[in-house]
């Protein structure tokens, strides 16, 4: 082992076995570390925890490390993923020995897994909607029944009590079983597909809480949706299938071993994310485009086909389930409209100059409102992170408080609305007699309805359906629309960040639909566009202003409304709102990635990186191994550092001059040490000895199943023995010269999905490797920490 004076160290990778629970203490007294981990890697920062964590959470502070992040509602260690194809002798021999029939089986298994992901996600999506419709429907039916008997206080107590109990149950699941399930889950999935992993992010417990916590949270009446959690749910289902089997439960077979790598898991999780959107919106094409535009970092044509196949399976499963309920199946209060599908097909689309102007103005204002929404969500999430860090009781208390506030707003605000006579030409029963409907009677006399109650005392899906409905023209008063818009806008902001599974799509669509219908009422004198169409355009503009997606949102909305005639206006309003909002801040998911401290690599390099070269950001000392190394040296390096990659250098007499042999992974070293493939003489090992090791041993283990340093049983007499590292060394690591632009190196690092990039010297006569670049070295916080005089936002 050689600690050279050159630079470079593995800074991104956390030591195996560190659990999120190790960080569950007062976050106010903890820091996201300062990143000065040159010699000690991960553990060198463990004990530096006395700086205020409030800087990166409440102020304009920055996360200066890439080793911990907020996952769900807890602080957890994170590490990089190995998306690179590792090229060592053992794995190459295994691949070259495969027969054609094995390759065909491998490809067929990929399609089989895509089928299973679609089936599983589709069934979960149906179950979610089925459960929410029945739980929320029963709650609203009970409230309506009490209201009809003029027992108004009892109605409020029943409504608020049910909401608070459901909210507390959802929070308890997140607090005690799977804190990683809190929130949307889309930022975590997006980070995973970018190459960032954290414990429990896709675990079975997270899947369980994501499903049932989302049902309870949406049923509790929160201004949240199940769409973000469904993306996370689909990713969890794909991850479980992509574990490559289980030795513990004897579910491992020869074929499944080929999936024990991050690369194949990444592809399956991409399919799972797309399936989640397809299940939430009944939008299979929109799901594929969402994965392409927002979730996935790496994409190729083969993955496109499998993702499309997965979402098609989801669509078929949902169609069969809906048909079953519609033809007499015992689905309770769940009917054909239980899954979101909005009818605006009868909208009268007549283009005019004044109408186009109104749409452009609506998009511009929505862009401003969307950027303000993102700004306030940023502040709220930072504040809630401190509250959530105080323990389970604080998490549950915050959730119950927001549930009570939401219940009070939903129940008491309709009392300020006027009772409106039922329209004489309405084709719908007025007032409504069931738990949901377009005309809620509330406290009004017979023949009258309360328009605010028709929006508030409904499920979120039914409220959106009412706002989008072309049958309703002036049934919602302008004042009621403004009150509803302002309430949903504010509640959506203060609800996101609490410790329950919560999506952002539905809150934004709700606020946008109310905004659009209000805008249409205000401009009804200059445009002939339908009010329901204005509601749809308002939802599209708000989605563009907050999430900054265009193509996927456009297709999702078209699939929701089933009307291609809306395409030009939806495209126009999305482009305007996104352009305006981009002038103020980033999209909401990008902001949440930054708040949580997830080291996400952007598609473009920062402008100031063009003025830096790779050697400017590597730090040392660099830990290297000889091609044939002492057991004691390896153990010492593994004990004293948290590095996951070590350069291997051949020196005389095994080479004419020192040369870079390749890169060896920590996990592979642990396998070699556990199998004790040692020799007393310093020489190349007999290839027959390595037959004791299966390629399955080098596969990526499931969560918590990897070999740990404490699992090794090395005797004292084995310390001075030698290990031949050549058979497990990646002989073709990605290397860049030390004078390469840091911007160019960052693009290469992201495009190839690397975990390590070796920096080699420009001239001869120096050590064959200068250092190692990892994800941490490309983070703006790290680079600007090294060079504080750089102006990060100035184009040079």
C-alpha cells in the first residue's frame, strides 16, 4: 500500500453498514460536514458534528459534503453507485463463457421483469385509488349525513377527528417503520438514477409505508397527491425484483445472478418510475416521457422499448380493474371515475387574438406564481427538516397540526359562501345526495347548493373533476374560486415536507385548475374559450411554472382529458410559464434535491469549471495498492479509510517501470480477503485458485447483505501473506489527463455513469496516477470551497 503525495481520494462513498438511525438526533446541532476528508475519507468527518445544521437548512448555506443527505425525513449516509461495466479477468471469463442460449435467457428475463413491474405497479395503483375512494368517501358520507340533520358541530368533530386519526397513522408509519418513505420520493428516485444511493431508499419497508402511508395521507384530506409516491412505489417494486434473488430465502438461481449489478437495477428502476406515473394518471405514454424528461439520467433505445412495454402493461391492468368495478364488481364507493380521468371533450375551442393573449398572460402570471410557490416550498421544507429532526413525536405532532388546520379550512370556509340556487338546466342532480358531487347542499336550504363546499368537501380527484367540467359554466362564484385558489395554494406549500408520503402533482393541479377557472371568469368578456378549458390550461401553466417539465406534462394532460384538440394551447401555456419561471429559480424537484443535500450531477457543467483543470480539485494523499499486495496493508487501508476504489500500480520486478494496472473496488477486496486466497511468496497466483470464487460472489448484494470488514477472520500469521489483485482489478478504468478541463471531465463522468475517474500525469517520470475524481469533486460546493474567489454565476 502506498500513500502517495499526489492528490485524490474517494470522498463520496460511505462506509458499509452505517444506518440512518445513527443520525436521528437533534439536527440543529449537526452539520453536513465540511468536506475536508482528504486522508480519512468517510470516517474523518464523522466526529466533526458541532457546526450548526441550520445553515444548509434555513439560510442560504450550502452542503459542503457529499456523504450524507436527508432521505425522506431523516439524515442518512449516501454513496455512489457503480454504473460502469467492471472489466476484470474473472468477470470477463464469465461473460465469454456464456452460450447463446444463456444470452437469450438473459434478454428474456429483462422483458419478464418489465412485465412483473407493470403488473405489480398497476395493481398497487388500483389498490391505492380503491382504498382512497372508499375511506375518503365513507368519511365524507358520514359528514354529509350529520350536516343534513343540522348536527353541524358533530359533523365537524367527526370530519376533523377522522382526518387527524388518518394523518397520525400515516405519520406513525413514516416515523417508526420507514422514514425514507416521507415526501414525494421523486427527488430520491431521480438521484438514484443519477448514481446516488442511500440505505432504505428502495427497501421493502419503504414500499410498505409508501403504499399505506399514501392511502392514509390522501384519505386524511391533505392537499397532497398519490402521484409522486406512486413513482417511488414503482421504483421500489422494480428494485425488489432487481435484487437478483435472495440466498436467505433460497430464491437465487443461476439466471438471476446476472442482475446483481447497479446497471441492470438502474434500468428496471427507470421502468418502475415510468410505471408509477402511468398507474397514477392512466397515462402510459406520459409515464415513458416523464422517465425520459425528468427521472432518468441515462437513456437508450432498448430501455425505451422496455419502459413502453411496462407502462402498456400498467394501462391494461388498470383498464381491466376499472371494467371489473364498472360491471358489478364489489368495489364499494370506487366507480369508473375512481382513477383520474377528466372530461373536457365538449369544450368549445375557438381561437382568436384576444383568446391567445389571455392564454399568454395566464401562462406568464402562472410562471411567476409557480416560482413563488417553489421559493416558499424551499423555506418550508428547510424549516420542517429541523422539526422532523427532533424525533418521532415532533413528526407526528406536526402532521396532526397540519391535519387540524386543513380540516378547519375545509369545513369552516364554506360557511362564508352564499347559497346559490340550483341551475334549472343542469343534467346533474342538484343538490348532490351522495358523498361526492358537483352541487353540495352543505348548510343551504333545499334547491340551493354551496359552491365552496362542492370543492372543499370532496376528494381531490373529484374537486379537479368539478373544476375541469365543461358542464359547469358559472356555478362557481368568482369570490369562491379566489378563496379556494388561495387556500389550496397556501395549504399545498405548508403541507409538503411533513412526515407522510405526499406528492406535488395534485396540489399544483388543484391550485392551477382553480386559478385557470378564475382567470377565465375574469376574462370572459374578451374570449370565447370554455371555462373548463381555462381550468385545464391553468393546471398546465402551474405544472410548468413549478416542475419545469414540458413534453411529459403536455402528454399526461392530453391522456387525462382524451382530447388532442387541446394540444396547441397546452403547449403554448407550458412554454410560457416555464420560460417565465426559469428566470427566477429552478424547478421544485431540483430545489428539493439541493435542500436534501443529494449530490446530483447536472447535464451541463458550471461555467467556471472551464477555467479549472482536473488536478485543481483532487486532494490527497492517494491510497494505492501494488499488483501483489500484503494482506496487512489492505486491511489497514480498509480500516482507516472509507474509500471504495483504489488504484493498483505494478512496479519492478513485475513491470519495467511503475504503471497503472487498473482500479480495484472495496467490495471485491472484501470478497478476496474473506475467501483467503493468499500466498506466502510474492508472485502471481495460480489461476486455478480463483475457481474457488464464483462471479456471483462479486455481484451487488441486497441492502444490508454485503460483506463487512468485521465479518473477516484474518489470523495473525496471515497478515504478512500476499494477495494477487490482478484477477479482480478493472484493467480499463476511465482515465483523464491532469490538464483536462474540469468541465469536460464532469460531462464525461456523468455521461458514462462513473463512480471513479483516474487522473494521470501529463509527463513521464512521475507516479502513474495523480489522483481519483469522484462525484464529490464535481459538486459546486466543493469546488467553490477550494476556490472561494470564483464567481459562480458569471459566464466567462
